[in-house]
C-alpha cells in the first residue's frame, strides 16, 4: 500500500482565537429587567353553541405574579360544584378538610413551645413496666334491643338503650386473668378497635359501654407500678371516643354542604345537633360510678361548645370538685392530669380552673403518707421511693399546664406552698421541671436551700440537683452565685456511691462547668468522673453519659490547643474501651476540629493528640466496614491532614506526610489525599491502590505537578509508569458496583495524556518523542474488542497531537519549562520524525477501515471515514495533492453505502465553502467541488 505523507497545516493560534470570538453586541435594556414582573395580556373568548349566537372576545391585563387560571375561576371550580351536588362523598371530603383545619387550629391554641402529651406517651410506656400478671374485664355484648322493627316507638328505643347501659353494670363482662403486660396492651388495643368498629356500625351505645368499661380499669391499682402506663393506654381510648362524639355532632351542623366556621357560636348550631349533644351528656350523667362518669364526661368536654359559650368554663370547676371524691391519691392525681390535658386542648385560657385543680391536689397531698396507702404498698411489696416516682408523670404534666406562659409570681407562690408542705422533694422536682429555666436559674440559691432541707428518704436529693442542673444548662444564674452553686451541687454529687446515680448527675453539671468556668474547673470535674467511674469498670455501663460529657466539653472548648492542655481530657478518653463507642467519640472530636479550626496548625500537642485519635478511627476499619463508613472516616482524616502546615519547613511537612502514610494505609481516599499533598512519595504509594484508573490518573496528575515544579526527571518517571500501566487495563471494570466496559474510560485517559505530552520536553538521552513512541507501541499491542473502533479513534487523536507538535509555537506551555518547540526550534530532522510517525498512524487507520468492508460493519466504516476526514480537514494541509485526494476518498467512502447522515454531510460541505472565503484558504474552493453529496438509495 502506498504511504500517505502527513502535512500539517501551519497554525496561528492567536489570530484563530480572535476569529472564533463571539461578536459583542451592545444591548439597550430600556425598561426591561429579568426580575421585573411581566404583564400578561389574557384573552377570554366566549362561544355560544346556540343557533344564531355570536362570539365575543374581551382582553384584560393581570400581573404575572398571579396564577391566571386560578384568578379566572376565582378559586371556585364550577364543574366541581356540580359534581359535589351529585356526589355525597365530596361533601364528606370537604368536611374532613374543614375538620383537619379546625383540629390544627385547636392544637395551635397553645404555642409550639408547649410540649404536647404525645411526646411524653412513649417515655411513660417504656419506663413504667411490670412482670406481674394483670387482669382485665372485657365487654361481651348483649342481645337485648338488637331486633327492633321500623315501627318501634321512640320510648321503646330509649328504654332499650337504658337497659343496655344497666346490662353493663349488671355483669355483661368477662374477666381475663393472668395476663402479661404485652397481653394486656393487646387487649386494650382490641377494645380500642372494638370502639371504632361499634361506632362505624352505628352501635353508639355499645361504643359508650366499651368506654365506660375501660374507664373503670383506672380505679384498679392492684399492680401499682404499671398504673402510669395503664393511664396512657386507657386515655388513648377516651381521646378516640371524645373525638368521635365531637365529629358526629359537628357533622350534624352541616347545612347545604357548608360546615360551621372555626370559631362558631352555639347560636349557629341547629336544634338536632344540640339535642344529640344533650343526649350524650344525659347518658353519661346516668353512669353510677364516679371514676367512669368523670373520665367519660371529661373526654367529651369539648362538646360543650355546641350548647353554650360558658359550658366549658362551668364544667371544669365541677369536674375538679368531682375528683375530691376519689379516695386513692394516685388515681386522683392522674384524674387531675387528664382534666388538665383536655382543658389545655379545649380552653387553655381558663388557667384559674387548672390552678384550682393543682391546689386541690396539694391539700390532699398528705394522703400519700396515710395508713391506707402504706398498707397497700406493704401488700404489693413496693417501696416508698418507687411509689413516689409513679406520681411524677401526672404532677409534671399538671405543673407544665399551669406554668405555661405563667408570670414569675406564680413560681414564687409555688415555692411558698412547697415550703409549707415541708419542701417535699417530689413536688420540688416537678416545679423545677415545669417552670421556665430563666425563672429557676434566677432563684438557684433559693432552690439549693430548699433542696438541703428536703427529706431524702422518699425522693433522693441528687435527682433534685440534676433537675436544677438541667435548668442551669438552659439559663444563666446570677454571676455572683455561680461558683457557690457549683460547689454546693458537687458536694452532693461527689458523695454518691452508686456509679449510675453519680454519672446521671455529673453529666448535667459538666455543661454548667464548661459554660461558666475555666479549664481548671473542667479538669477537676473530669478527674472526679474518672475517679468514680474507673473502679470495677463502671464506665462500661455509662457510655451514653460519658459520650454526652465529651460532646459538651468540645462544644464549649473548641480551641484545641486549650482543650488538649486540659490534663485529664485524654485520660478521660481512655475510659471508652468499647471500640464502636470509642470510634464515635473520636468522630465527634474530629468533626469539632474541622468545624472550628480556622487556621492551619503545626502545634505538636494538637498534632500528636489528633494523630492518635485519627489512628483509632483508621484501625477500626475491617472487612465488614461499610463503604459509607469508610468514606466518612476518610473525610475526617483528610480534613485534619489539610489543616496541618509547617510553612516553608518542607522537611517537617514531608516527615508528617510520611508518618500519616504509614498510619492510614487502609483508607484509600486518605492515601489519595496524601499523594496529592506530596509528590515526593507518590511514586511508591500509587501502586498500592486497587483501582487501576485511579492509579493512571494519579500518575498523570503527579507528573503534571512535577512538571509544574520543574522536576523534569520525576515527571518523566510518572509518565513512564503511566505508559507501562496501560496494558494492565482490564476489559471490564466495576463502576458503582456494576461491571462496565473500560474502553470509554481508557479513551478519556489517553486523550488527557496526549494533551500533557505536547508540553513535555524530550529527554536528551532517550531520543525524539520517546514517550509518544512508547505510548503508541502500548496502544498497538493492547488487545481491543473486535467490535470496537476505539483504537482508530485514539490514533486519530494522536494525529491531533503530532500536528500540534509541528507548529513553530505551541498553543500552551508550562511556566519555566522549555517544550520541544523551543528545544528543537523547528529543526527539519525533528519534523521528519513526526511525519514518519504520522505516516505509520495513517496506515493503521486505513488498514482498519478496510477491515470494516463487510456488510455488517459498513455503518461503522462510514462513521470512522467521516471522523478521519474531519481530522484531516482540521489539522492537515490540503494543498498537498495526496492528502487532498485522501480526503476526497474518505468523503466518498462515508457516503458509499448510504449510511452517512445527510444533514451532517450538508453542514460539513457548507463549512468548507465558508472556509474557502478566508485568506489563504482558496484551495478549499476546489476541494468543495470534488465533494459530491449522494442521496440514500
């Protein structure tokens, strides 16, 4: 085959750049601004279908800020209105929407700063459990009154319902004994579901019976330690019942598909709804026993809104008085808690009734220590400290309701009442939990005095100090009292013998110490914690609290030179013996360092401590570690490495990188970071990486960095390593967990490599273009897929590189590095070597095009022929006859079998014709005449 000599055209890159620049056109914006609202002209056309009617068109302007479609309908869709008239489901949906909105409004009667009951529910159920057997009475149903005829009299219906209510109290129940706690909870859930089923099937009396039966369970304290959880479960059913009754009456108020407004008045309620509402209250009033009567009426307290404006305000005091008839103080206090609960939901403004409720409780508080209660505790084997904790959820809730947005004077009144009751610890703890932290902090010394005088037998003092500490974490006490407060609290805390009691208190007061004192006091507190938690490895049961202490310390002491000067900080970390916890703590410390460290550091104390912490994280990595976890750890370690700088002391910097490389060898992203950070040892580190394309790219990047720093021999070494690694590229590689062909990735890498090789100067002892020749040999020997044309595409890109190398001045350079255009100065021998390489490459391309002459590969042949034609067009000197003829042959080959894209061919020919009009491009005119356009046949 005859050789085709390559003649690259001479390029003037500066003038070409000027020609290719976009033409700048001055714009007069006038009144236009992209953020200014657009005025939209809206045309409305009404067409009448009746015979003889005419069409009228009207136009109006509206701001683009409005939705033109919505504004036309004024928010009302007439089709939906007609459909609603025919479909009762629409009415129900509209009511549901209104109901949801009303429920939202009701719940927002108190602000978002009020902690709802729902947030306490889970904690109570988890805390108050039992292993003792429980019993429950299940409603068995009744056959009475089920077979009523359509003609039954109203009086007969009423009598039947009254009989059904009597039937409940006459024994239509089944007692289930020896239930586990889980069985009991399942039975309660069954009752809840039975209530909903009965209601949905219009068996309202049966639903009421179920609620009465559940309410009766709240008078049972045979398994007293489970009572708070039982209260939560039963009141869930009561809440469901109250909501069902309210929504039922509300649905009766809908008139012409329009429901009541949010703040409706009793006058807008129709007589039918009022009569139904009264009927419910009359039914409840007929319940004989006090506790179920109280709870069921409280559950539907909201329904008083349908009867009168003052209904709720009149009922609350009466219900409060009813509780006085409950003899058991535990049962009574939870009844008061439920009344506060529904009171805050329906009438949070009626604080006087809530206050009266609590003061009633204080008057009867001494019952707790009475003989009846004491005898009951002896029978059940319950100690008084455990018994008193059963009151906490109820008292805490009552006081939360009272203290919500209450004035400071109310706290003063509460403190006085507590003193009159002998500073009862249970009440004092609830008071500190309920009122605003600012109020408590301002009276810290007063509370400490009251805590000292408390009787510790029933409720331990350390819990009171813990509650005080929680308030002081949220609000600051008077500055003059701060040290005395810490001393008084720590006197009590440090004497605690039980490690769990100790750490629960110490955890809270550490924050107070960090917030208001220096590293000296913090160090003292940490030393005391180590002293208490080290014996018998008590720290193993207190990791969450110890983690919390570390988090608080680094929150307030984020100057790490100061932090690591706290003598007991690192010994404190040694208590985290469990690896998973230890790693989590290390992650918290590193996150804080990365977040707060603004400037680079070379402080040896910080470096040694953080290297130790990072080493702990690194050493936790094993074969089972998830990729996400590895990425997180690597990111934290890399964040630390980036913040280390020794300035111009390169020896120290290199020494640090070498040490880091030996310590973090299992995390590839960290090695990548170190490679980027220090070229000096990239060469020996890159081979340890598993990803071949990561290695190839790092060799290339490292060579580029070396070249930029005038390290020419190191750059040559990196580029040689990259060339020698190319044959090892597998046919398939894993990308995001999936196997993909590697050809596209290799093609991308080689194109980047060629761009770099343009500016790499030849080694004086290696010969002309030794790196380019070596890379071409590797490409030639690489085993390519049979159905792949990437090899030819690479050869075509090599022609781009070689053409650029023949220019007098290269298109780009590396600062302070002389490329081959300077070294050879356009020497004829150098240019001859380039032309020889071009001839070899062209021969390879043409050979490959011949192999594509089979029918099944003709489309690939067409595409490659056009691709090669465009390369010659862009980089070749077409004044050379042989090159000109080769381009014509490629053009014809691309169209020969009808696979060429006609639009592409037309645009290419148009481009050639435009180029022919430029200076020194007249030979393109002759070329255009020799390039026919063939239509597909």
